[in-house]
């Protein structure tokens, strides 16, 4: 009986460690510098030079910076599944992570979504977000 309890306890400990490593691994894969490539206002997409100038840098241990017009703000971020939460003194933003893109949704209840792409990745190519006029 004692041996069974030890085996079960050991199995649970291994599962917890694996779960923690998987969560850390997903966050570590998300770390990096992201540049704004597009944004939508009430469903209308803007890209190219209209969308340039915002930088989202996700660093280790849930720290980072959000840069607007050469002014940087410290942020904290977390990732659960494909959902990212970014927060600072001004409030909290949520969105999604999909490969090399981070989309922050409905920022400040404004109806604005901002799409960031990992700097240097194929996702950062402005042509991916150009709309026909």
C-alpha cells in the first residue's frame, strides 16, 4: 500500500513538473520584439505606414515594454493557452498569440485591435496585411 502511494505521488509530481515546463516553454517561445504591422478600427483594417511605430517587447519572467512614439512603458505579461494578457498602471489588455503574431484586442474598449509581428519574421512583412482598395 505504501509503495502504491509513493508511486502515485511520484507520478503526480512528474505531471506537475511537465505541465510547468510546457507553460514555461510556451512563454519562452513568445518572448521577443514585436512591431505593429496592422490595426483594425471597428472591422476596418489599416496597415503599412498607417500602422508603424508601436513596439511590444516581451521579455522573460513576464516583464516587457510597450513603446509608443519613442516613449516606453513597463509592462507585465502572461500567457495562458493562446491568450495573452498585458498590463501596466494604465490598465490591462488581452489578446491572442498565433505563431509570430500577437493581436491585442479591443484596447481600452475602443474597438481597436492592434496586430504585432515578431521583428524579422515572415509575419512582419507588410504585404501580408495590405488590403485592396
